[in-house]
């Protein structure tokens, strides 16, 4: 994991008091995950509220 992704993961956790779900995102590139995290933080919505993942789904 690169430093930029680690920083983005820390930002997500500090913003939402929850960790970013990396396992269901394992097929994504680091750049894609960083972009998702930045969009979530900017919108003040987590990955579920942004529609990236379904909270009811089993991954």
C-alpha cells in the first residue's frame, strides 16, 4: 500500500470514525480508492451513502 492511500484511509477513518472497507474494494486500484475516499470526505458521506457499496450486501 502506498503512502497516499494510507493517508487517504486515515483521513476517511478520522472523518467518519469508521475504517474504509478495503476488502470489497480489492478489485480497485489505489488511485480509484483514493478518489472514492476524497469524494466521500468532500461530500461528508460514507461509501454506503455515496452508493459505492450496499450496506445490505454481503461482500
